[in-house]
C-alpha cells in the first residue's frame, strides 16, 4: 500500500485549516485517513504548524512519501534532514 503524508482540508469557505494526515495514495483529499499527526493553520500570522515529529519520522521510515507542501512544512520543523 502506497502511503502519503498530506494535508486534509478543514475549515469553512475562505478560512482554510488543514490536518497533516497519513493516507493511502488512492484516497481523495478529504477521504479516509490512517492517522492524523498534526495541524497547519495558514490563516494566522505567522502560520501555525503543529506536527508530532516522532510519528512523522516513524511514517517516513516506513516509506510514506510527503507531498510538496508537507515536505516544506516538515523541513521548517526540522523533521527532514
């Protein structure tokens, strides 16, 4: 099973809020997830990012591929080296 670390959009119209989730690559953006490992709120200044670094590293070691945006967020948090 190919897994991705990606963002799941929450929040209302024009007020996005995202959860950082582990999901099967075949599932849609708002579909079923395996695990939620954090949040990302771009609506505040500076953007609020909270990710469980241990769980992210664990999933990366298992072969989960982060999307481009999640790769950037994890890099800023120091999870990716």
